[in-house]
C-alpha cells in the first residue's frame, strides 16, 4: 500500500506493507435471558375452567463493534488497477471497521404477560392475552390479543383473532457503523452506513429510532365435508407503523456535494436506518387435504394457495436539506426499497403435493407455482418485471426395519428465473439474474437421504 504520491517513505506514507490477509474487525452480539412461566386451570364459575398462564422475563443485550487492524481500513492513496482514479480504502471486498466505527452498547428489558383461555360453551372457545414490556433505551409498551373459535358442528369451525404488537429497534440497527464499498453501475462507491446519531446521517434528517407497532386482524373457517377431505380459508390484514428499514442511499450528485461541503470527503454517499414508513398487508391462505385409497396403498393430496399484497401507505418526505434541490431522490426510500417491499414477493404462490405410501415404499410428487414479481438494482430507475415459474419436485423412498432411504430431485426441470434486460440491472453481467428470486438461482438439486431412529 503506497502513499498518495505513490512514493514509499515520505511523510504521507501510511507506513504499512502490502498484504493479502487482514483482520477486518469483529461484530459481537450477546443476550442473556431469565424467565419464569406458570400455568394452571382455575375455576371462575364459568362452564369450564379457565386456563391461566402468566410469566415474567428479564433480558440483557449487548452489541459490540471491534475495529480492524490499521491496514484493513486505512486509505493508502493507491490508484485503482486501471489507474483511472483512487482505489477504495482498506482491504478489498470488505474494508475493515475503522476506529470511528468501534462501539459497545447494551440495554435491558423486563416483560410480563398473562394469558386466559376457556371453553365458554360447547361451541365457543375464547382466548385473551396481554403483555407489558419496558426497555431501558426507549420506554414501555403494552399489547394484547383476543381470539374466538366457534364450532357449531364437528365438521365446521369459524375462527377469528385481533392483536397488537411491537418490535423494538435492534441494537445493531441503532449503532451499526461501517464504510462499505458498493459497486453501483460498474463504479466503486464508498457508502457510509452510519448510526442515526452520526453527523453525516443527521445532515440528511436521521432521527432516533423508535419501536414499530402493528395491528393484526385475521378470520377464517375450516370445513370437513367428508372424513377424508378438509378445506381451510383464512383472511388476514396487517398494518405496521413506524416500520424500521434501511433508508435511501443519499449518493446522487447533490447529496455528494452536500457531504463534501460538510467535511465528509472520504465517502460518496450515506445510508441509515429510519422509522419513516407505514405498510399494510392483505391476503388469504387456502388449503385442502384429501386422502384416498390407491390400490394396496394410500394417496394423500395437499393443496396450498397464498395471496398476499404488500402496500406502502406512508413515506416520510425528503429531508429538508434536499427539498427544493435538483436531487434524483423523491423520498427517504429509493426505488430499490419501494419495489422490494411492494413487488419483489410474488402476490400469488401455490403448491400441490401428492404422497403415496404402500407398505415400506413411499413416493412424493410436488408442483410449486411462484407468480410474477418485479425487482430493481441500487441507484437505478430500471424497474423490471419477471414472469411466474412452475417447479416440480420428486422423491422415492424405501423404509427398512431401522433405516429410511430416499432419493429425490428438487426443481426436476432445472427452472431458473428470467434474466434482466435493462442496462445495469445485472451489474454489468456479473450477476445474470434479478436482484431477488422467490425460489433462488441454483437450478436442479439431486439428493439422497438416510434417516434412522436411535433406540431409546
């Protein structure tokens, strides 16, 4: 590693030799939990006893970033391999954690819950629960749940539930700090992934993180028209407020100039976690199970269909420092994150599986459908859509006296997701697939499996 004038031994020489391996630092997270749970049926004068469960818990969490060795993070002023400009600082691929990134934080929280459940009548089952949490770093929260189950006949059940929830920001979300070398459009970009109390983050409107809150409503039914056939249908509606996520990369030319004018000439962009998003999810789960005799064996069919639609209902506006300026950004979310939340997960998914068993033999055939989706790469507006795909799995096995032997194939026909067509959406052809795929990128997978049960 050379000095900025490429001459070793001068006053600007960082004083470290070239090397091929580095200690880039360390991330550590530890958690200690102690809890006590009690449960007992209690007679309260109802038709049936009330099952009472209550408990208390204590948890301590710690998160520590240890700086890497000097060579892993320092900027030696060396040129890039093609001499087109300065090379990224530190070790290649993953620059080390700098001393300014190093930190250690901890918190504690105590919680208590109570859960009551009883058969109010031969047809009605009711459940009520509540939980209180107090965190040392953001305060208290109380949440509850109510669930009802109504079974007018042995073959039909109605069920519904309503609950509230919360999720505290993780210590890593609040305090992670690292300067990352990203490849955006074939160019190296130094992105500061900083905590919300970092001055670079606060220039772009970062605020102290608070907890997410949610409301979950669900309802459905199960019906068994025949002894060997069952259907279930369940609808759900989920809202999340103050959702915690990694916000936009503030790295366009306007943001870069602001960073440079503020004294941050070692980074090209900044990114941080934010609460500036609300979402809702609506969907339905449908299942069907059928069992029929097939010759000397039994054939089981299992069908599962899921529809879920995610929608962003609120996004915080641009930070004040960017408002009225010719920035490429329109909010604290970039296109990649917006598409990732609303469109990267297929709205429709379905699975049909058939399992055949006869004596010691068993066989499985499964067809899975993944609907179309959309994806985009960082810092570009090339949103692309990708078509739905169908995958087939198969397995055949034989059970010996103490060993079950199976061979099979997942994705029998070697199906891959569609390839992106828009420029830069494949990072200059270094990765030929969409940024996300609901079934991966690995193609066909063949396997053999041996299972045995140890004697007791």
